[in-house]
C-alpha cells in the first residue's frame, strides 16, 4: 500500500488540484494531517474533494475554529477574519463533515498521522528541543504531522534528534527510513507553504519499502490570489502565496 500524505490545504483549490494531478498513479490511498480550510477562498471545493477522495483526515486547529468548535479569539486577527469568512461560506454538509473529523493521532498500519504534537493537536513542533520533549510519547516509529507548514521533519535515534530537509528546489527528495530510528515527518503545506518555496508540498510513503518521497507541485498562484481578493479576505493571505513565507 502506497500513501499520498497531505496537510494544511487551507482552502486552496488550485494547489490541491495541482498536487492531485501530479501525484496521480503514484499512490493507493490518501491521508491528511488536517487543516482543510482557513486562509484561502475555496473551502467548499476542497472539503468536497476530500470527502470523496481521502481515506482518513485528522482535524487541524483551523478545521475546529472554522467549524465553530473553538473560539475565534485564539487566532491572530488575519486568521480570525479568514476563519469567520470560512464558517459563513461553508455548506451545511461540509460544515458537518469538519465538525466530525477525528482528533489525532490516528493509527494507520504501522504508522500514525496527527496535526500538531502527539500530546496536543494544537502544539507546534518547530525545533529539535521541542521534539526531544515529546519523543517518548510517540506510539509509532513513523509519524506524519503538519501544522508548521514546513516540509521535512525530524529523525530520532541514539545520537539524538536531527532535522530532515524537504524537497530540493530543483527536484524531489527520497528519504530511506532507518529501521532503528523514529521519524516525525511533515509533508509540508499544500495550500500555504512557509518554507520559502511557494509550490504546493506533499509526500508519498511506501511502508513496505520504508521510503518517503518529498514532492512539490507548481500551481496557478495568481488564480488563488484573485479568489482571495474577490472574497475580501486580508491582502497578506494573497501576497504570502507567491513568496512561500
């Protein structure tokens, strides 16, 4: 079984469509580490596609807030405006779907998927120090997480915790998994990358071969920006798509 791992789509239909087209034929099942909505202007097409195509989704913090399950006051002003707009824009069926997403971590075969940290779905794993604090709580040797919008992740072995890089600017990156190490792997953000590469990010995972592939897909950023502006969402949400920051 080969898996397409997605995360942090954030209502960006153009980015999701580009990933789906590029990855076609390379996987058997799709999993998502959360945050289907928020920030961009196509929550309904994204959630509709996910409902039809994704085998398992764990909820993200934007999924909870945009579904009305948590207070908007926890978000910064830009994210708050986007979440309020999204909550109003979602169809009843898509809103109900978001409200019923499961909390991670969720086990799949010999690995698991989560949004933030295994201890708190809203916590960010940004540094090796933060990973050291939660390492003993990992229930599976391979975990896929999102939330940071940074493709790559962390390797944990007898030498300690080390960073893993994502796809290179001029090509994809293949990570062969050491059977004696533990991994926290971030596929990166489909809809709003923050690692300096504006292309949509995703990963492919083959558990039998113990291989993870980090990929990027170019997409029509200008079209996504036009929709953000037409919806009256904050301008920064359109601008950051072209810089990947």
